[in-house]
C-alpha cells in the first residue's frame, strides 16, 4: 500500500484511492474509504461533477458523498487525459468506477487494460445491473426499489412508496468498501 506522511491514526492511512465516479453509489464507497483514512483522489470531468449543481432535493449530494476527498479535473475522453489517468492509477492501491458498462474498457481504463502494469490494484466496478438483459439500462435507485419490491414494503397497501433515501446506492457503496477491505486484507 502507498505511504503518506501525515499520521491520522485511521485504519486506511497510507492507502491511496483513485475514484472515477458520479452520483451516489460510487461516491459512497469512496466516502467510506476516505472516512477510514484513505487518501481518495476524485477525478471530475471538465466543468466538475454534475452533482455539485443539483437543485432541490439533490442540493447536498456532492458535499454529502464526497467529503474528505481531493478533486482533480481530468478529461479522460482524451488521449492525454487517459495517459495522465494511467500515471495516477500507477500510484494508487484502489480504483473505483461506476460508469456505464464498457466505458472504462473503451478508454483503456478497465481492469483488463490495467492489471499487467498494476498487478496489486484493487479495482471496484459499481454497476446497477449485472451482466444480462438489463445490464445496459440506467439503474436509478428508485427504479431498483420498484423492481426489487422495496417500495411495495414501505408504502401503504396498493400504493408503493420510494424509501426516503437512495438505500440501494448507499448499500452498493458500502459493499464496495467492504470488498476493498477484504481484498486489502489478503495483500
């Protein structure tokens, strides 16, 4: 694992994470790792993460799910941006991503493309749906709540109601962080 010079006394001190995420699930994973002392470097697109400017109920999303992180603006859709990303990844222990299926492969930033040069990299890929008929669908938390039946358990009979927060996304981020801890314990 990478070593940093500041002593925080937190369990993940010295772990460096690069985060290519947006919205809730991926950022939740990075937030938990940062709260545990990891240095998390969030890569934002030109113009910044879109959750920075969400209106209404989304106003606090960015601050809530991106605390304790460092942000870097990098256009990973360009060759120069991809090379810079690879140089940063080489200095990291963990990579987090939650983009649509196939995007990281198209950019050369998927696990298969990186594993030879980064054999100890822990790669966490958050997806709404596993491979299958729905894998390319957008998986908003409220859609998953409806599909999974949660909203039918939280609302009155015959009137499904979305849970008050993005519980599936937050749980997905938590499980991602647990996976990182398990993988790190094996190295």
